[in-house]
């Protein structure tokens, strides 16, 4: 029995489980990736192994196996790989979890315990990258191209379109260099197509942003025609957009349809947007039936406000009232996409919730909701105003139908606004009675609507100059809603019209406290300060208003006018120059600039602006007179004739302008024409002394026989004039004497109106000569170089002398009602 018992050797008495993990190395698959012979065999055809060399021992080599009782020998695989459990470099590899990791009896004999391999020392330093290698150069070039594309996009978002295009072009050049370098060292399959696509797409986008449409289309064509770009066909939408901007609508529709064919049906939203563009292009070309089919499909698949509104426009264009009604019902059935719940009302019992609600009341999401709500209201209100006059027999019936439909929808709060718009439409139609009746219906409704209706009523009565009614309704509007800036502005206007400027200023200030952006109140406050002669405060108001309304012609005119009142012509000129950049064809502003330059002595600039004013409005007598005087001063009398003839055509009852024409003929040496003109004037105005004097003078110089006839007429006219002057003088003396007697007697019964009528009765008739003159004989050999006093144009000195009696017309002084 004992002969079958074998004792384990003492050397391995501590390894009770040795041999259990030994297995045939043919089944070891962990290191097949590192097995050179296996990998070489796998690459050969049909898996045939190459011939066994001396370096790689084959399977026929001796491989002593270790048993549980015998000594353990090294077991090598066919590739010379050590078997599990074999001793490597004198350290036995643990085979089971029973042994502590890294600890064996042999290891203690051969080497210290070092499970982490710390004895091997620090890791060798990383190898330096070779910057001269072609692969590294390509990587750096790719990085540079990506950076240029990003910089181009950032410049575009910042509004610097020129810089964005330059960066995009540079990225395109470097990308082409990159492709050539890759082709030299690698196969064409290694080219980065994504980078090429992004560079070309960005370049085309920047061309389109800079309105270089031909270059953008060529770049898009390069992308679309390249079959290697899988989604390039979608860019035909961008090409269609460019053709739409170029107003080439047929090509735009063609490319939109091509893009629609290449977009799968799973991208529903993109397909709907393309169909909207197709419908808009059909509207542009006047093909309303085709546009209707597109928008009807959209409203059946994915209804939205814009498509519904465009559908109403198409039916309006073809005049189909019934379809307009159906389209309007589809429009108001579109979901609002806005949460109308009272989620912004703060409950008092939860302070943390109140803080949260306060935080989200004006956040960006809330602003988006308000914008969507405002857009929906604008579409519905505009559609109702558009179709109301044509869907029924009358405007009122059509508007009532729209109101009833809106009341039955989830836009019920718009019904009252539609009623107010109905009253506004009556105003545009100048049907004031219907407007008043419509607005008076809101007097018994809630305070918001009552205030809005009363504000409009106050505005109506203010326009009709019924200030009492305007004031009453303004009070009603203010009492209904004290924070309504329009109501406060209207109340201030009524007070302003009654001359109480201080109180009007208080109402305007209160309106600005409630709404600092109420431009009407700010403008009217500036006018009020002008009336109160508080010029600096008025200037502050208009400068603030200019910061809000940069291109308002009225505001610019008021600022220039205030600087003119402050006697600062340089600032007034500067603001007027800004004004003509906004309204370059306003003749009054151009004439004002000419007057300022004339006062400063700059005749050339004054002539430029006066001439521009005359070109746009050739009926301004003051401008005509200045231009004629300018040509006379510069010794171009022939050119002055044109302007004085124009003045005579405008004012034929005034002999002054015809005398100026005759005087210009005389100064230019054309005595025959001058004589003919004076004869014409004498026939029209036979009692004009100046005309007769020059007829006598010209006939004497030219030796004509009519000289005696004109002398006789001149004597008669002068005698008649002396008699009239004596009557006027005696009448004035008598009236002065009677006033003195009345004052002495204490008689105060005479009124100012009676004295004025008596004075008017004493004045001569309309045929009175232009200017009184003494009856002394005129020297026939003397010719006044400037002509008679009546003909002399106003020079700059005379203009300044007459400015005290001249009332300059002022623009933009009207109050701005709400």
C-alpha cells in the first residue's frame, strides 16, 4: 500500500497547490497580440505558418511538464513564451489568490519586496517632438486653419463683416496648402473633409454677408457638386435665399424645391421652413394660387402664425372673402406657445417663492414670452384690420365678425383692443361720430379699457378744438389710470392750450415719472419751457429727446432754434446741417441755413443754400428776393430777371416785382425792353409815380415824342398824391385833437376798434402809388445806379434792420397729443 504513496519534496512543501494552474499553452490567448509568430501566420494566406527557425522553438521541442508531485520544470510554449507559474528572472509568479501579491519564497531569496516597481527608478523623460517632421507641420497647419475659421465667425458676430471675409479667405488659402501637403505624404483618403467643408461653408457665408452674391453662389456650387460631402445638398436652401435677395424668384423657387427633395421627412421643421420660403417667393411673383397651396399644406401639417397670416394675405389678394374667414379662424386657432397662467403673481405666505417670482419676472425667458405674445397680437390685429372691410357688406359688420371670432378663441383679451382699433379706423375714415360712439361704449368697462378709451376721446376733442370736452375726458382717463402716461400727456396738452404753462409742465413731468420713454411728454415739456422762457431747461429736454430719437427732424429743428434764440449761430448752423442730412429736401431749413450764413457774411454758402431752397420750393418770395438781390450785387442783372419775373408771376397785384424786372433791363443796357416793360406796368398801375418818372426819363434820353404825355400824367398823379397826403394829415390831426379833447373831458366811450376803423377809412385805396415822393422835377439826365428806392432789394443791412418787424415762421411747434 505504501508503494503508491509519494511524498512532496521539501523544497516545495509550502506550495500545496502548485500545478493546478498549468494548462496547455495552445489555449493561452491573452498575449496573442504580442505573439510575433501567430501574427505572422495570421497575415499569411490560408493561415499557413512559416517554417520554424532556430529562434522560435516549435512544438516538437522538449517541454517537461510539472506535476503535483514532481519537481516543477519550465514549460515553454511554441513561441518560447513562459507558462503561468514559471519562474522568470528568479522570481516565481503567483498563481492563485492564496499567495500574497508579489511574495513568494523564491522572491525573498532573490530580490526585495517591491510590488510597485519602485526599484526601477523614475520613468525616462518624454521624447521631444520633432517640429521639422511633415506630420507635425500638417497638424500645426490644421490648427491654424481652425483658428482662422473661428476668428472669422467671431468677427461676423461682432458686425465686422470685412474682417470676417478676410479671415475666411485666408483660411481658404491655408486649407488648400494643407490639402497639397497631405497629398504628397499620404493617400487622398487621409484628407480631412470636415475641415474642407467648414472652410468653404464659412467662406460662402461671409461672401453672402458682404452682399457678394456671385462669389457666394460659386462657393456653394463647389460644395454642392462635390459628392464627398454627404449633406452638401442642403446648402441649396442658402443658394435659394441668395436668389431671393437678388429678386430672382424663379431660381429661388427651383433651389428651394431641390433642397426640399434632399431633406428626409424626419426633419419636419426644416421642411416646413423651406415650404414657407417657397410660398413667400410665389407671393413675390404674384402666383397667389401656388402660394396658397404651400401655406395650406403648412397650416395642415404644422400651423404657425406667420404662415396663417401669409395665407390671409393671399386670399385677400385674390378677393376670396369666404376663404379669408376660414384662414382667419385657422390663424386664431394656432397655439400661442405662451403660458398665460398666473405664475407671476406672488403668494404672500411663501417669501422664498416671492423672491423666485420676482427674479423671473423680467428674465430672458419672460422676454421671449412677451415677444411671442406681442407678435401673435400684431398678426391677429393686422389681419382683422385688413379683412374687416371686405369680408362683409360694410366695414362695421366685418369688424364685428372678427371681434366675435376672437372672443371665442384663447386670444379673448384682444377683443377689446379690436374695438378700440375699430374706433381708430373710424377716425382714419374721418367718421368722428362713429368713433365717439364706439369709444363711449368703454366708459362702463374696467379701468384699463376706460382709460384707453377716454384718452382717445380726449385726443379727438382736442383735435376738434373742443378744449372743455378734451379736458373732461382727460380727467376721466387720469382718474381711471393715474399711471397712464398718454392720459397725463393729453391732460397737459389741454392745460397748455389754455395758457397755463406751469401746470402743463407738471403733468408732463408726472407722465415722464410714470414712463421715462414717453417721447411726446418730453417734447411737449421742452415746448412748455420755451414758452416760459426757460431756455436752458428746454435745451436739456430736447437734447435728451435727441438721444432717444436720433433722426427726428422736429427735435433737431427745436435744438437749432433754441441755439438761435441763445444767439449762438455756430451751434445753430451745426444742428441745421444735421437736420438737412435727415430731410435734405426741406426748403425752409435750407432757407434758414442760407439766412444764417448771410448774417455771418458768407455769401457763397448763403447763395448755395438759398438756391437749393428755391430749387425745391420756387414760390418762397423771401428766397426769390434774396437771389435776385445777390445777382444784382454781383452785376449779373440778366440772371436776376428770371427770379423777379417769377415773383411777379406769384404776386401779380404787386407792382414792385415788375418794376424790379424793368430796372434790371435798364441796368443791363437794354433800354428798349425796359421802356416796353415800364409801359406795361403803366397800363396795369396808371397811378404809380415811380413808373411814370422812369418813363419820362427813358423817353427823354431816347428822344421819343411820348415824353410830354408822360410828364403831364406824372404831374396829375403827383397832385393827386399831394391831395391824398393832405387828407391823411388833416385826418390824423383831427383825430389827435379829438383824442386830446376827449381825454380832457374824461370821455372814455370811444373804443379801440372804432379808432382803428376810422384810421382805415382815412387810408388811401389799393391803387395808391408804391412810394410817396416829392413833386420836384426829375433831372432827365440822371440815372440812379441802384434804381428807385421801391425797387432796391433788401441787402443784409436792411434785412437786419427789418428783423424786428419780421415774424419768422417756426416749424414743429405743435404739441404732440397721444
